[in-house]
């Protein structure tokens, strides 16, 4: 990373990092014995010897392998990368290539009993029995966690390729929605070293949102967005002002995907309260935030807004499953699955209907065709967008973009950080901003497509 040419000795006077005594922690590590009753020093020497002799240490596979850092996807293997995960599991279970084609138990969504089953040599999803999963009704509409896990096992075992949708459940949910429907998505970041003066370490920054609308007559439009990447500017207050201006036009239901948007608006409410004296519309902004969220973190008095946002992820978990989703409900996994399972979406979006001046107006696309087929399968729309990071390998982009239900939009955070820290030309900056805008627009379009697929199925 380039060092700013304006940096002076004065800037470096205040130390950011301080020395902390770690003797106790080091002592503790030294005292620990390893599985084979080896001391820490013996263990290190053993590892050094094995390394020196170039001997392979037999792997000890277990639940930790779910997050193995040496996993490659098919494309990476084709490029010549070695797949460390496969090497270990081949050695531990004498697996052949065809074993890796079957669903691994690690694909089971949100399952806590992985190690217990590995200990009994159950490692493939189709090997699990009802007794392993113990599906139980939790008394709420739709599927409980364990019922959904069991559904996934059954669909895998039966080779099911069609999606599951609880039609009655989703109909009941839809009956409570008010048009026009609003679909929003935030891009945010939290950094140890604040980008702007006067802010705290690890303080949340909301720098971008996108907004799609679906009207009662089924017309769709990408109606709005916000992006502020300006250096030295803390964007949160303007971000909420822009969001308020977009959503206060009507009383329609607002959708988010996961808790992120609700949590972040709670956080911004706190920031506004802390700086209320210097924000002239603080009261209006707080009233708006409370109207579309519910309080979190034991805030007193608690609130639930009259337009509290609907969590589309929660609906996916309770009412919908497609085998292509495997064990992930992240929007980037759900979108391709929904597209491959919906003939309606395939037909509609294989036309150039998306873009400026088209049937579905967009702020960043022109006559765009979202459905492209390759070898009989829908090409993931996210993979159709240009990479945010030029000159970065596909493997590293995948790492940057890693996302699940909890971590959201890693690539956008990285792009924002690059803009804040790196000296870049106006052209590079604009390119990166255009990329951010397109990705975020697709996030809210993806939510619209999930809604459309369900509407078609009921
Ligand atoms: S697969 Fe091998 S390398 Fe990966 S976590 Fe498991 S034991 Fe470690």
C-alpha cells in the first residue's frame, strides 16, 4: 500500500499501538501438553523435524475441516491448484473422486452435531437418519431449524431437484404486506482505525444503499441509491437522510435480507443521539429510524416501528429451500438457486427488459439480459458483473467476497477501504464506484427476484 505523501513526523507523534505484557499468556502456552503428551517445545521440534524431512503428517480430520483454508473449487483445481481438503479426506477415509461428488455432511445448514457424527464415521449427508437430525416442530409457522435440516437431508437422499415452498405459509405472509414493496440493502464497514477525525475505533460506517420498488401492478424499478466514498467524510447521517427521503413517500412494506440493516440503523440512532446538538434534524431522523426498525441490545425504552422491516432471509429459512442452495442461505447462493428453479424468471429475464428506459428501469444497466445459460444451467448473475478488483486472481476475489448470513458484502467493504486509503486516479476511483453501484443494485434486484419467484409459485 502506498504511504501518503502528506504524512509528517507530527502525525506520527501519537502512538496508535501500545505495548502490552503477554508473559502470562506465553507461560500458559508453554505449560500446555499436546494430545500426545508432548510439551510445547517438543511439539514445535517435532513439527520442525517433519518439515525438514519433508514428511507428511497424517491429518486429523474433524468439524474444523468445514472451514479448511485449503479448499479449492472446480475452476481453481482446473487451473492447477492443489485441493488440501481432498488430500486429507482421501487419506482419512480412502475416498475416491466420486465420493467428493456426493454432498458432504458439512453442507447441512446450521448443524451443531458435526463432530459427534464424524466420530461415528457418518460423513455424507445422505447417510444421516432422522435420529441424527431429530426434526422437531417449534410451534411457529413454517419450518423449524431441525425440520429444515431434515428436509435438506431428505431432498439430497432422494435426488430432488425441484424447490420446496410452503405455499400456505408464504401466502399468509404476503397477505400482511402493503404495496408498494421496498427492497433495500446496505453496504457498511467497521474499521479499527477510523477514516475520519473525531470518530472511534471499530465504529460502524454506512456508505451505500440500493433501493428497488415493486408496485401493486407488478411493475418493478430500481428507484434509488446512495454512495459516499469521499475521503474524510463520515457518511452515516447523510446516508439516513437519503434513506428517509426515499422511504417516507408511502407506507409500503420494506424488506431487508438478514438483521444487518436493522442493527445498523440502531447503531446510527445511537450515533445521532450522541451528536444530537450538531445535527439539526436529529429528532426527525430518530423518529424515522424508529418507524422502520425494532430496538436491539436492551435499549430503554424498547420500540417496534409501525413499518418494522420484514426480513426476507427469515422467510427463506421458514418457507423455502432449493437443493442448489446446499447449506447456505446467503443471497448470493439463493439467487442462482431461485433462478434455476423458476421457469417464470428464466423466461422473463432472458429478454433485454432491464435497464435505463426499459420495462424495468435501472440506474446502472442498459438493455440487460440477466439469464444466460451455460451447459444447461443458469449462469450466476453475480459472476456476470465485472470484477471489482482488477489484477486480483479469482481465488483472492472469492476470499474478499466471502459472505454468509453473518458477513455481508466483504468485497464492497474492501473496495471502500481501498478508496479511503489508497492514492488512485480519478478514473480508477470512478471504475470502483461504478462496480460498487452495480453490485449493490443486483443485491436488491436479487431480493425482488426471490419475491417474484414465490409469487409465481403460489
Ligand atoms: S482438511 Fe486437512 S488441512 Fe483442512 S482443516 Fe481438515 S485436517 Fe486441516
